C-alpha cells in the first residue's frame, strides 16, 4: 500500500475546508496510508521585502525537506500540468517504487528553489487558487486517481 504524504505550509482555518479534507482522507483509506502534515508558516511583516520572503521560504523549505519521504512532487505554478489520468499514472508508479509519495503545497509566497528541486513540479492549473482550496482539490484528484486505477465509475 502506498504511503502518501501531503506536506502543507499552514493550517486550514475554516471548518468547511477541514471537513472536505477529512472526507477525502476517509475515502482514501482503502487505497493508501494518507498523512496530512501541516507545518507552521514563517511569520513575515505585512509588506515583506524580497529578501525577507527569501529567508522565510528558506526556513519553510528546511522544515519541508525534513518531512518529505519517497518521491517528492512540489506544487508550483511553473510546474507541469497533469490531467487526472496522468496523476493516476504517477500514483500507480509510486506504489511500485519507492512506495512513498509526498506532495508539497507551499505558503502564499510559494516554495523555495531547494524544495522545487526535490522532484518534478506540478501545477494544478494556469489559474491561481487559494492554498486552502488547492489542498482540497489535490485531495479530490488523488482520490480520483485511485478510482481511475481501480476502474470505478467515479471518474467519467
């Protein structure tokens, strides 16, 4: 069974986002060992300078790198876009080797270059989404990917 980690900067603040992720976590339990890790975001001033952002991203990156396992897939706007079948293929390949997969969602300022270098970057869309919504969307797509692998009616 695949060990799947979702490493995210920050916590989901609203109950409806937490409920949505909890629902997909429940749905994923037959297919993988799903683990959600919420790491604290670096505190930055209201209008941070580029150097302050860089330092914050470096610190967040250090925390992320300590917690990812196996194949690492950072989500970043410049990453490759996958369709649902492509994500299913990634899940299936990861089940075989190395058996562990970590998706990473950064803070509102993104991810450090070191985290982006850990694996192929993926983008959910050319559009920009709030990080909380992106987390729910990724959980749904992971669930959809397992449904594709198992040839169920969920994916049409």
